[in-house]
């Protein structure tokens, strides 16, 4: 019997880091874990990071799990069947950060159609406390709820477990207040605070997955028009950039400068950053991976390159609330700024930029008795 752990949560919440940290914790307990990344686009930066940490990794691209349900099932099967003498017993999967309604479109269908071979753990919504507070401040000011805030709230409403990541980024008294409020506002969910980056209290999140699915009876009354409008606010952009330099290039420094420039542009433009991520990979496989989760914020170094290099390949994944052409231009300018700061030269492929289409799940099952 396979255990399937579904993760959801808004862009930039730290789902990938959570997936890695919990997979490693489960492996220490003797579990054999595989993981699945997911995105509307292709060439996923997160997959490269996960593969540097874990052995059994796959991805579902070109749409969310709800719209690519059979691809998800096939991917789970491939991971289990391809494990050889050490069969996988646990699969952790992170859904696209702009996705919701997963109880009805993923969790229930898996339990209904594959329950004889799979145990589905509680649906876990990962949140960034700073993102939560930003949406909450707008509400407290009496502003109309934006479509993005609506999407964020739906992800919380349907959660069996609310996983408050990055709890170490806010003061202890604010963390306590936030945890108390979430527990009161979402009484059917278990609320767990932790830091995937440091590993602090990750074991408590893993333990929560053995608990009950307190929200399995919820029938989320999703306004799919608002859901689609929220996704359509975000431009999704992927690009491949080749770097060369006469002198050895600090790959991490290049990535930091590029994302800092992009973040400054987003701040000036008033554009909400879902996330912007990149890898800068040398020919020998050494790479840096960095991320940006808020306009004007300091980029986070998720993995630093070990040595400088004279050539490198950059993969950029950016999800920002603006028009695709605006994001293309901003990334182009950020690359030029990073080149000027580090002495690099670049040649880029044409960016693949788009806005997601209307969500059309393969299945949408109501709760039993609903």
C-alpha cells in the first residue's frame, strides 16, 4: 500500500523545501520516499533542486494535478514500478501554487478510484506567514478581496493541515498570535508551525500526516470564474539563458543580482511576485539555485554553487502579477544588469510566457453524503 501525501499552498510558500525536508525526515524513519513537482510550465527550477537532494523524483508539467489527473496517477505508478529492489512506499507531491479545490479534484478521486492500493494523507496547505499577513492587512484596511486573496483563502478553507512554514522569519509573539488565529479561523484543520529551511519542527508536520483528515467532508464552494481570474492575473514565464565569461564567474552572485533587480522592478511597478526562481548551472553539474517570493525582497540562496565557472546555463521560472510582455522585458533587463555587475555575457532563448487557461478538472467529486 502506497502512502500519498498531497501538498498545496500559494506560490512562494516553500512547498518544495518542505517536500525535501519531510522526505528526508521520513527516510530517516526508514520510509522509501519519492516526490513529484508540478507546474503549469516546463523546465522546472524546483526539480533540479530536488534531484540534488533526493534520488526518486518526477514531475507533472503543463497543468495542475486536477487538470492532469491521469498524468499524476501514471507518474505515481512509474515511481513505484521503477524503484527496483527498494520499492517506494511514500510519494509526496506538491501542486501548482495557484491551484485550489484539491479535496474534490485530487484527494477524493484518488481515494475513490485507487483506494485499494493507495492511502491518501491529509491535504496539507503550506503558507508563508508574511504572505498571509500581507493579504490580511488588505482585509483589515477594508479593501475588497482580490482574486488572488480569494484563491489563497480557498486553499486554507479546504486544508486538513495548515503548515505554517518560515515561522522563524517572524517574531515569536507574532508567530504565537498567528498560530492561535489560524486554529480559531479553521477549526477543522491541524495547524503546525515549522521551518523547512532549518528543519525545526519538521517532525511535527510529518506526525500530522498520520492524523485524521479533519476537512475531508468539506465541499468547497469555489467560484471557478474568480479562481480562473486569479490565475490569469499571473504571468508565467520560463527562459533559458547561456552565460559566458572570460574570468571565472561567481554563479551565486550572478543569480542574486538578477533576482534583486527583478524584485526592485516589481516593487516599483506594484506587481505581486508569486515567485521567481532560477538555477545557474556550470558544465560540470555544479549549480546555484535562488528564489524571490516578494517584490523588493532579498533573494534567498537555496543552494550556492561550489566554484566559479566560465560558462553556465540559467533556467528562469517567474510568476508575477503583470502582463507577459512586461515580465519578459523585466527579466531581460535584470539579466543585463547581472551581466554588467559580474562581467558576464549572455545569449537567451525566446521566453515562454503565458497566462494559465480556465481550470477544467478531470474529476470533481462531492463529499460523501453532500
